[in-house]
């Protein structure tokens, strides 16, 4: 597995704005476990039920973003991972407070990558996801 730390600066220079909306704060890679992690702090603006529960679509976005970020880092930002399919399972309500998302690459082929992710809050598993991504090469400049 590549050392993903060298792509961190590239990621921060090109970070899409939607990550700020979701409350993205940081990411890291554990080379021993091959797990990519992201931390988000969803705001009350992303909630329903009188500001107490983060809306499920935003949770899906955090899970999808963590899986995509791992693929981006793995391929050194030379591809765009287009999500063909995502399956999300919600287990507990998510509050507007810090969450950690871990993602793994289950299998990587030449043009398709299979990923999974888990979202935790306060040590509790809140939601899980799996996705299929098509790799699209960036045009050479």
C-alpha cells in the first residue's frame, strides 16, 4: 500500500466545498490496518427534529466522501471515483456533534473499486455503507 501522507497536502489544496458543509475537520490513514479515517462535525443546520438528528442524506454524504477520499489518495488524485451504487444502513440517530468515519477498500480493479465505511459517534456505530465506484482518469494537461 502506498504512503498516503504525501497526498494529504494535495487533498487540502483541492478540497471540495461540500466537505465544509458536512463539517469535515481532518483525515488520516493507518498503514497497519489499511483504514482511512475522516472526522466530521455536522452542524445543527444539517438536522431535523428540532435540531437533534442529522438528516440521513448528510450521513450518506459523509460515508460516501470518506470512501471516495480513500480512492483519491490511493490513486494519487489521478482518477475520479464516480459512485455507481451506494448502500447505507442506519443503526442509530446521529446528533450534531463530532463523528468519525472509517473506510476500507474491499477490492480494486482496473476501472471499478469496491469500498465500505462505518460512521461512529461517541463510540457507537451509527451507520454503515458499501459502494461501487467507477474510476475515471483525469485528462492530461
